[in-house]
């Protein structure tokens, strides 16, 4: 396995042969974040099994990586020590490891593998869009022969009314992640750094690498973001701080007083992105919208993918100072948000009463599941999102595999823990049954 690793690094990553001895550290071998991503992709293609780049980050030497690969592929057709089979049986198709990290769900979705009976890995809502939203989607679909409004005027106006701000403080894109990508692009520069808590949303590192940023990870405190440490990590090179609140994957959230102290400690030359993808489930869902108008360097990112149930339509937005919104808009791909998505988002804002009922139902289920897990002996921090975090450490992958064998798809973070989305009562009961047979 080491020889395969060495070959890939020399031939595909163009690493000098002298840097790839087994006892070389990842850093000494030139495996920065981007190179690790490329290595994981190449390994996934060669071995026919997904190797996420995050799996490689905690391994110090190339020998460690080789040992991990041998363990990961043990018993698979075509792997060392396993019987050979035809190439068609070994191949699983090309899969982007970075995309797999963004979507979650273990080894990802394969066309030859049935969908899990209980999909609890991607933080989707189990509810279909409300009837008025489905009606809006149907009406908009009848005009699918027309190009969408490139300025998303109706949706920006609806969001402005919803928050009591002017439309020039709103940017709309195909999911909040595309807007974060645009924001990173317009703020990039030589030596620029971006800081964020860890563990947090996997996409931050992927997007930062693509934009050429140096990333600075600040470990979470026991009860959530360590905002003092995060503020201390900001220096003259830091262009952006990305703060997921409530945090994904832990579900913990910082309150207004804590955030204000943090914002006071960060230089105005550093932008702070408050990523509120799960804000509807939090105790203070209006926090970011309330703060951003008085803080020129504060940007709020939100999405219609989670509580609003429009994950398949891809629409998100930023709230920020007009000058910054204008710069972001110039980097967003024109026509990227369909008229169907825009119509659905506008109708979703009008269906807020039903939305809030669903949010309360999900929160009640989340708390029921947490209470049951605590009774089983699991350590589960309180959550203000639509998921729960089980800090299982080294048992994370084993626990996720046991859940998968019971038809329950959860999201493992190797070496850290498992994130479990709150689904229907039946989904949650199936998960609890799997957890009961795999207690701490």
C-alpha cells in the first residue's frame, strides 16, 4: 500500500521522491490542505472506495496513511489480501472527495447502492414543502422555457421586507455556499488567512483552499465556540472569520452578549461571517439579522435548504453592508438561481406560520432523542439545530457502521464523533434502536 501511495504522490502530485519515505510527516512530504484533497481523490479512484481528505489530516506520517489505507480496504475486492475480481466489480466510479465532505453520509451515495431507509446524515428536514410552496413551484415550472431573473429581484425584495432592510443589503445565490465562495474570492490576496472553529462546517476548508487562503483552525471549547481564542487567532493577515452559529456538527450556539464581545475584539478590517444555516431552530433565530446593520464588517449567511425544506432547489442569501453585497454579486454566476427556486423561496417566507410549527416539531423530536440517548449513557451536548452530536472519539466510525447495518445513515467524523439529523419519529426510533445495541 505504501508503494501505491508513493507512486501517486510522485506521478500525480509531483512530490520529490526523497520526500516520500515512510517516516516522513505529511507536512515534510508537501501535503498541505489542497495536496491532501488531491491525494484523497486519487486514492478513491485507484482503490474503488471513498477516502475523504479529512480522514488523512490526523495521520502524521506516510506510514500512518499506508496503514490506514490497508485497514480501510481490508477485505474489499482487489485490495491487498483480498481475492481479485473483474475491474467492473472493483470500480465504484469517479467521486469528488471534497463534494462528499460537503454532503456527508459516510462513503457517499453510489448508484448501485440503495438509499438508506433512514437518511439522517445530511441535516435535511423530513417535511415536504407546504402546499402553497408546492403550488408556487408548479406555477413557476410552467415558465421553465424562460430564463430566470438574473437579479433575483422578487426574492431580494421579499427578504428585505421580511427583515425590514433595503434590498441592496441582500445577496441571493444558489445556496449560501456559493455566496461564501464568492465572498472568499473577492477578499482573497497574497498571504491571506481565514479563521474558524473546529470541528465546524467541512465546506469552509474546501472553499478556502480553492480561493488560496491559509486556514487557521481554533479548537472548540467544551461548551461550543471558544470566541476568545478565535479573536486571538486574528492577525494582520486574517481577512475573514467564519463562525457557524449554531455550529455544525455540534449544535452548540453562542448568544448575543458573547458575540458582541467577540465582534468588539475583532478589527474592523477583518470580516466576520455569521453562518446561520440552522438559525430557525435556535433559541434566538433573529440574532444575526438584528446585529448586522450596526456592524459593517458582519455578514450573515442563511439558507432555504434546512428549515424551509428547499435543499433540492439550492437557494441561500447574505445580509451585509451594500458595498460588500455589490462586490459579492459581481462574482456570483448569473442565472444560477432558477425562477422555480426564487418562487419557492418567496412562498416559503409567506408560509412562516406553518414553517415555525414544523421547526417546533423537529425541536421536540430532537430533545426526545437526546433524552433517550442520555438515558442510554451517551454524552450528548444540548443542540440548537436540527441534529445531535455524539462525541464518540475513536468509536465514531464503528458506531456509524453499526447504524448503517441497521439501515440508518448518520455522519461520522473520524476520531471525533457522529452527527445525527433529527428525522421523522420512525427515523429517530430506528436510530435509537441501533444506538441501544451500541452503547458506550
